C-alpha cells in the first residue's frame, strides 16, 4: 500500500511539465507582444507627427455649433479655414459627442477605432493562423501591435479620424460574403434567427452601404459588387446607402440640401491638391507639375486607366477565389483615383500587406510538398487552373522571398512615411526644392499605391467558396445528393 501511494504522484508529471511549458510559452509570447508594442511606440515618436486630435476638434466644434441651432456647414474651426465636410448623416451619428469634451471624444474614437482594427485583423489573421497551427491570440495581438505604428493607423488615432471605423464596416461585409458563400457549401445551421442570420451572411452589403453614406469613396465597392455579379450584396449596399441618405433628408433636410447642392462640389474646402499628405494621383500630378492645382484632363485620363486596371484585377482575384485581395485592390484603387487621399485614408495597405505575407507563406509551404503545414492539399473542386511558375524544389529557402520582401518593404514604407522629411507647400516652397530624390520621397506613398493596384498578387483558391459560381453549383449538387 505505501508503494502504491508513492507511485501515484509520478503519473501526472508529464501534464505538469506540459503546464509549465505552456506557461513558459505564454510568458514569452506576452513578452514579445510587450516588446513589439514598445517598439511601435518608439516608431510613432520617431516617425509620427504631433497628434492633438486636430480633426476631432473640427468635428466636435461643428456638432456643438449645430446643436446650438446654427447651420452645420456654416461652421469654421477657429484659426483655420476648415469646416465640416461629411454628409449630414455623419453629423447625426457624431451628434452625441457634443456632450463630451474634445479630449474625451478623441479618446472614445481612438478606443472604438482600435476595437474595429482588432476585429478586422481577427478576420484576416485567424484563417492564416489556423492553417499554420499558430496560436490565434498571439498572431492577432502581434498583428495589431505592428499595425498601430504605421502611418494610416497612427494618423487616424492621433487626429481623431473615422477611417478605421469605415474600414471595419467594409471588411465586415467581406466576412459576410465569406459566410454567405460558405453557407451554400454546407447544411443549414440550426438555431435562432440571429444565429442563422450570422452564419448565412445575409447582411452582406450593409456595411459598404453605410460607409458610402458617410463618405463617398467606399461607393467604389458597390461598383465592384455589380461587376462581379454579387447582386444581392450590391442591392443591399445600394438600399442601405439610399435609406441612410433619405434619413439624413428626413432629420436634417436643410443641411442635406446644402451638402448635395453646394458643399459636395467645394473641393478646396478640405485643402489644396498639392499638399504633401494628399497621396492620391491628383496630389502626385499637382506636385510633379509643381502646381497648386491638378491638371484636370491628365488626372481624369490616368484615373480612368487606374480604375479599369484596379477593377479588372479585383474581378480576376474574385474569380480565382481571393476575395481579400479583391477588396484590397478596390480600396487601393479608390485611394488612387480620389481627388484627395490623406495618409490616414490609406488603411487598405493593411490587407495588402497580409495578402503579400500570406502569398509568401503559401509558396514556401507548397515548395516543401503536400502534407506540410500550410501546404495546399489537392481538391478536385477548388484547384487553381494556372499555378504559375514554381521555384525548383532544391531551392525551397528562396521560395516566396519576392512576396515576403514586398510585404516587409511596404510595411517599412508605411512605418517610416518618408514624405514628411520632404514636405513642401506652394507658393512658399517648390516641390523640387530637394531635387528629384526629394520629389520621389514626397510622392513615395502615392507611387506605392499605384504599384500595388498594378501588381498586387492574389492567391488562387485561397478562399475556395469564392472560386467560381459553377464550382459552387457543382458542390451544392454533390452536397444535396449526399444528404439524400
């Protein structure tokens, strides 16, 4: 009996060792996240600008002015020429912050924007983490820690902007489209109405419609949905945008009339085209011509070319089963062709970086052969028809290096944001004051956006439910036959 009692404690030893190992790994991961967050803070201090909720002061002042019985679009921020530039519905959505101080409103916006960024990265990173067997929370926390340091995110936080909220609405529709496509490949989900609605993705398009009613550039996603024949999502987006805009006329009729007849067409209301933070094609051309104004005909011609390329490539990415790359291409195209795209508007570089990094991981895993972590297994229903050139199996280390290098280079460009070291403003300073290299640096983000629209790769079969409608119909028939 004593011998039996003595031997019992030795049996759970492996579990204890496993627990200690788990705790050790968790501590190491938390330490890595803390180190990356500290590095992100240093990067913001080194490469960012003084952030004092500048734009939030304009929004807050405008809604306080409006709540006091004045016309929303008559407001001008003190010591500036800037006023409220969003549609009346945005003013209605911001109206509750009139009861807060500017600082409190700025911090509320920062926290909500951080939550939106985190949810978007959960949707983007978790499928990749699952495929590679990574820890979900660690992968997402690392991605968020890296993302908060780059130019579009830190500018959105620091200026009190709404770009991450709009980004979250648009990417919520990506999640809905995923669920809607997957719903046709599996038996119906049992449960309550909300559970079925969530898993069916029937709400796809509502986020894009709402974002389009707040800001005009997300409307390009509606065009994309129509081109790719995602009719239900497109009609939902159009209906949501019309409904929200109508609500603006109902509750703010005078402001709505003023906005759509006057304010919408006052492009100089938000700044001059040649200003350095305007990294759109219009800003690029104005600076290249060293002019305050953009050469209109040239801008329209190049914009049509970029629009055709961006939507065509997004449609091809969708057809090949990569909806994330398609959304990234549409968002980047909207940034390029918009008359004004401030650096805090460029949030779609985030999915572009994810697509580039995952393309590198997929190529590297594929070079090791089937059965390795992350390598695609053969599937008769969802197989890319054109796998492209393959790196010889005896050089697996170099496989994916091109895409990985592009992802790192894009991240570093958005981290450092070299445009600020060469910022110039006419008529005080020429945009060529620092020579051709200075002009290149001042336009570096705009050039990167154009390059991404033209060359961002997509991952054939990355999201099989989107591969082709014919394949989905075949899969449904096979599934129905199996259920019978």
